[in-house]
């Protein structure tokens, strides 16, 4: 009698929390005034943070670290 949490949900929420903290820091430092399209930077930042969380958790096979 439980509920199913998809395995990708936890890294997505961790990356979202890191993204929000990083974005708040960038806004506070005034970095967004130097960007041509801040929305593209936001998407790229979140994608990189999600990749980093997945890579550090061992969920991604990274080239050169496998057996063989």
C-alpha cells in the first residue's frame, strides 16, 4: 500500500534545488544583465546540473570508466 516514485524524480528535484540556488546567486551578482538570452542560459544551466547530479550518483555510464 505505497506509491511509486520514478527513479529519475530524486535527481531531477536535487538538480532543481541546485539550479534555483545558482540562479539566485547569478541574479544577485548581476550576471544576467550581460547575457543576450537569459532563458537559454537557464535551460543550459539546469541541463548541466542535472547531468552532474546523474553522473555523480552513478546513474550515467561515462565513457572510459566502464570495464574492459
